[in-house]
C-alpha cells in the first residue's frame, strides 16, 4: 500500500487529546467574523474553535446524516465544564451569524438543551467543497483547557480496564493511506458533507489521534476511529504494513434477537421469569448475563415479560418464528425475507421503498416526520430488505411507515412481538440487541481469543473482528468466533470472512 502523505514517525506523534480537527472553511469563517466584528470580551480562539468543533463533530458523527442542516444538542451543564462563561461565546456566534440556535423544549414545556447548527451562510460555504478538503489541526498543548477538553474523547481508564485487549492495538502501527482515500472521495459521487466528515476521520487516523469510548447506559459498544469510518475506506487501512481480514456474524442484529427469544422461551418452559429462579447464579452463566441486560433495559419488566409470554406461547408466533429463525441462522435472512416482502420484478427497472423520515423535533420534543422514497437498482433487493429490516426492528411504533406495515402483513404475530419490545420506548429493542452484541463480542469472544493469541492484533467494528492478513493464515478465526459466540448465546452463528483490501498483498 502507498505510504501516507502525513508524517507517521512515532517520535513526531502527540497524544490524541492534544489536537482538535476542524475544516479550514469554518476556521477562516470564524476568523473573518472576529476581524469584522470583534467580540465584546477577551476571546480565546482555541476555545472558540473547540466549541465550533463540538457542533461539527456532533453533526458529522453519524453516517445516517447527510447534510449540515441538522440541529445538534449541546447541553449547558457540559459546556460549563469547559468554560464557566461559555454563553459569551455562543451568544457571539449567534449574533455574528456563525451559528443558529433552537430552543428545545420537552413535553412539560421546560427548556432542556439548546440545539445548534451552522448559519445558512456557513452551510452554503460548506456545500461548495469539491476536492479532498483541507482541515485545520488545532494544537491544544499550549492551552490550559487541554485536560478538560478531551477527558471524554481519550481512551479513559475505565475503557482501558475493560478493553485493553483491544485498545492496545490503537497505536502508531495502525495506518491509513490518505492519498488513495482522497482519490476515492474526489472521484466518487460524494456530497460535500461526506467529503468533509470523511476527511476529518481519515486525518485523525493518519495523525495517530485514536480514541475509544464506551457507555454502559446506552449501547455499551466500543466506539473507536474504525467504527466511525465508512466501509468504503477500510481497504486503505493497514497494521504494521499488512492489510486486514474481517470476520463478522451474518445477519448480526436478527441473530442476537434469536438468542434472546431462545432464552425467553427456555424461561417460559422452566416456569420462571425471575432472575432469582434462573438455573445457576454463577458469574459465568451467560443466560444470566443476557437476562440482566433485559432487566436493565425494561424498567417495567414484569409487565413487558407478561406481554412477551403471551406472544411466545402463541402457535402463530411459533410458526412464523420457526421460519424466520431458519433464515437467520443459515445466514440468508435478507435474501429469503426479500423474496417474501418484494416478490417478482420491480416496475420501471428499479425498486421503490417508501419510508418515514424524521426531519427534526417540534416544540414539544416529538419527532417531525415526512414520507420519503428511496430507489434501488433491480439487483439491490438485498440492500433494500436490509434497510427495511433496520426500520422494522428499530423504527418508532408511533411513526410506523410502509416497512413495518409490510412486514406485519406477512408476519403479524412476530410484528406484535416486536411492538411489545418497543412498548415503553422505540429505542429499547435496539439498546437490548446492541448491549447483548457488545457484551458478547467485546467482553467475551475477543477476550477469550486474546487469551489464546495475546500477540494477535484485533480491531472490532461492533459485531465484526478484523485481524492482519498474516494472522488469518495462522489461526482458524471463523472457528474460534463461532465457538465462543455459541458458548455465550447458545446459538450457532454463521460467520463471513472478507478482506478489507482484496487486491492487497501482505508484506
């Protein structure tokens, strides 16, 4: 692979928390506004750029977002930790036409976090990007704020303690070919938004600015530079000069749903739905770990478990479940389900999928939705089905679009079961599946493999594990993952192997 155009000498590297990254368009816009309209207070430009970086980072951190139009919440109690009089900066940003602000209200009419986005003028400038955009690398070493600013973005002691078998490989030997990535960005049909957000992520890896975060109260996943990097750019990654080979669980989220259903069915057959009544209370009892996750996600667990028991004992549910389970475990769920949901051939040569799209929040904090259409080529039925399943599993019950209605038409009992799992909140099912997945992969599977092969670098992207190519020839990774996932879930997964860079030759 080509060498990066950025310096990668270990001696020249500075720990991640010393830098922030911001497109030059934004820094120049700020500097111009300050020159034209000096602030009525002594402005620290590093802090000003950091605050703007918070808006930029939050609006670009998710690949589901496609424009800079989104308002993102920045809560006062967090901003105050960086600087007690943070409102001086944000009021100036608003008055100078750098940011726009939305006063977000909850259902009780009380104010919560303000939401911000870049001004219309700045958004227009950001939409003019044509080439691989230039980023400002802002050195925070000379700032007294450096320790405060990045305490949440570093590899914290808690994450290090939990995941040192993975985080230790986030070091200078992990590289990305910036020049090759830049060519892909410039040659493809990428929006200005994607060019900007991708260039920042690539720059962070190239400069050795690695981070790892994990939040037990949400998805409990390990979020790193790699989880936030679009799959199109993984071929340009290497570790110690070698490209990476990836192993993932086919139909991952549906697979972990099967594991949960099997556990609940076993509890019904055993006549108990209490943690105290679960088989053994040993620390290594994987059923107890999964059941505790369910208890944590569902506060009204007695009511939800009663509802689930009604579904799980239904003959119609079990008939539908048997079919879906067979598709999922053989690793062809999206193909088989696609033939049921979308039979025959598309009209006019392409498939049309209509879905509800959240476009923001109203003054009462409720989602504002519109119905949109997405078109897929004739050979993209699998992708269309996968996109639909994401909505079916994780979409809002209150804003059920055509995807959920279509699935419920063919699988009404299983559809009611999914609705029960989202009865308190639409994100409960997603959190449960993500927590079971992360506990399985991060805390069990990779730890067990690292005990067997402590010198083998491993990188995770949620349900998948990547290793250097040479190690893929030394170990039977598919067999190890299969064995340990089955030990945790009680269900045998289907594992897929693929090369991040099929054409690369390991050095």
